[in-house]
């Protein structure tokens, strides 16, 4: 393979790996899917390793492909940065900025900021992926990942965007019928709408002051869901009490459709309160598109 052809093959391999589709990669590069398949097959032959498992509905990486993708992603990112620098465009945000965020958070706090951000940078295209699954920026080809909760030790760079604050809320209609809880123990007599994720039902924790440890509170109710916004909507319609961070509840708190209770106490969904972080591979910090987005987000973020 010539160097130009090999670079194209590497970029095609990255796009197929991230999209799980030859067709998607072909569309992005304005090539027929058969051409993409041939180029990646030639790359595999040159390497002497199968990089992808090909199935009728999807394409997924082999173990060798996962290792190769990590190394190739790093190399191509550095190459793109070096090209921008030598071409004198290193300070111009351009190309595709790939952002990954949790579903509700991305919809409420990232998507609304993009129109103004992109109007500033006409050469910048944004690819926003919303998922609640754990995402490795290197494996997924993301430039910036927004992660809520505890961070695992890794080689990734993390910057805290904001601290979370949790509140317990209910509608005025519900509180008028069932009373306002005055002590945490009172929640045992209320219909508590509980989030249920991959780890089961989410406990409720509460403490009087920040220097005290959190204590778990037993709560029960007639509705649980793996979708936080569904539980919030049920609470707005007088079904019960919910516990969520303010970034999820802000609209309902602002318009008065949900009211905070037990305001003299601190609540959480685990025995500690974690922040909202931006994470990215270290080399992404040199990218003007990442730097521009990070600066914009910190300047315009509202908790």
C-alpha cells in the first residue's frame, strides 16, 4: 500500500469500528461500501491479522482490532494536530468534534448550547452521541466524554465541570393530599418513585450536615423505572416523591411543578456526592476544536 492509501484505509477502519457499519463509513467518506470493505480487507491482509468480525447486521472488533484501534486512533490524532500546526491552522477549530454524554444530560445541557457554539465556528461539525453506557473515548473515537459520577483511575484527563446537588421533591398536589415529610423517617410513609438501573433499585441517602456520613433511608413506592425523566413526569402528576440531582430537576423546580422537601438535610443517591466531569485522552487537549468546546462549556454552563 502507498502511504496515502494506507492512511485512508486506517481512517476507514476507525470509522467502521466506531459506527459498526461499512455503509456508515462509506457514507462519511463518499465511497461505495464495497470499496470500504476491500480496503479494510487489504489492510487486514497486510497486517496478517483479522481486525473485524463481519456479520449480516453489524460489524465488531476482534481482540486484535481493539488493540490496533487504540494505537491507530492515537497516531492519527497526533498526525492531524501536526498537520494543522504546519499548515498554520492550528488555532482554527474545524473538522468533526465527537461528543459523548449521558442521554438526559446531553439532551438538557449539551444540545441546547450547540447552535450558538457552532455558529462561531463555521468549519466545525459536531457529532453528539447520547448513551448511558460506559464509554472509552479511545475505543469509541470520542473527543470529549461527559461522565457523571465516580471516575475510575486511568490515563485519561478529567476536568470537573460542576458538583452535583441532589434534592428530594414532590408536587404541591401530592403534598396537599399526603402531607409534607418533616424528618427522613417520614419518607417511609410516602410513595417514593425509585430509579432502577443496571445495579438494581437506587438507594436514597441522607445526612444532616456535610461533615456527617450519609445514612441510607428505606423507601418504597408503586413505581420504579430505568428512565429518570419518566419518574420526574410521574411526580409532576402527583404520583409520589423523587430524589434526583438538580441538573435533572431544574425546569420543574423553576416553574414550581415540583417542590423541595427536607431542605435542612443533604440527600444523595450513594454514600458520597460525585461531580460532572469532562474526560478525554491527553493528546486531545492540543486540538483546537476540543479546546474551543471545553472553554465554551465552562463559560456557558449553568448548574
